[in-house]
C-alpha cells in the first residue's frame, strides 16, 4: 500500500469535567465523561504515533500537553469550521499532505489511518463519513483546501454531504473511507468499546459501568 508523505493532526479538547462529552451525562457523571474522553485521546495518540508520518501535531483546546515526540498548537477560530481550517493552515508543510482526526473515535485502528492516507495517492481529498452525518477524518493533499470548511455547517446531519460538496466545488477529487461511529452518547460509547475491547477507552468504560 503506497502512502504519500503525510503529517497527522489530532484535534482534541482538554478532558475537563463539564467541558467534554457532556452528552454522556446522564447516565454518567461529568467526571466519568471526562475520564472517558481522556482515554479516547490516549488511544488515538497511540494509534497515530504508530502510523508512519513526517510529523504529528496535537491541535489542542485547553490545558492538554503534547505527547512525547509530538508538536502542539492551540486551536483558534470561533466555530468548529474555522478551527479546522486554522489547524490545516497553521501546520501546513510544503509538499506534505495532512490528515486530521478528532478525539471522538477511540475505536480507530492503525489500519484505518493508513488506508485513509493511502487513498490520497489517487485523490486530492479523503473524507471519512460518520454514522451521525458528520465525518471522522479529512485528509488533504494540499492543506490550503481546508479554506472551504468555515462555510460548512458543522455537527449537523448533513455535515459530511456539505463538506464533500464544498471540496468538490473547489475542483478536488474526493474519495471516501469506511464509516465510523462517533462517541457522543452512551450507546455510542458502548459500541466503540465493543469494537476494540482492549483499548484504554474500553477499560475506562468498564470501570464506569462497574461503578454505576
């Protein structure tokens, strides 16, 4: 499988109670939701660290330190679309593609990331659909193409479709990956843990459920 020269970005929010995964409450507490978020971040960092890349950058919102061997920048912008566009712009490297994921798919595996990166070999953009209508990854051969994102409504049932349309309207060849399920609700969390039972997230969820 041929993979272009690529850098990896992780968009993440500091796992502080009341600031992350609040849709998990109820059934769980704000602290338990934060613990699950921390585990999801750790699992995603582990996966991205194992994927061959030119560089890896944590794009952080709040007091979240860079993993060992990673760079770190702060998120900037008003809405999610602006923050995503800024992440691509602030990390752009000449001749290097960029692949971004978030902290909402702790079931993500190394093979999933490599497959998304490899798809850039025959495309300008790779977009990974999420079951809720959003997307879990965006890879761009030219990070400047992320300039379309502030004009796309985020966190809606048609975010994937609108993002795909915006990229296509820019003249890009867009391919899609396998669909993932974001962790937003308790059933989502259970499904993610079942998908990869050996992860930190799965163990954290087991602890949360045992304490209920």
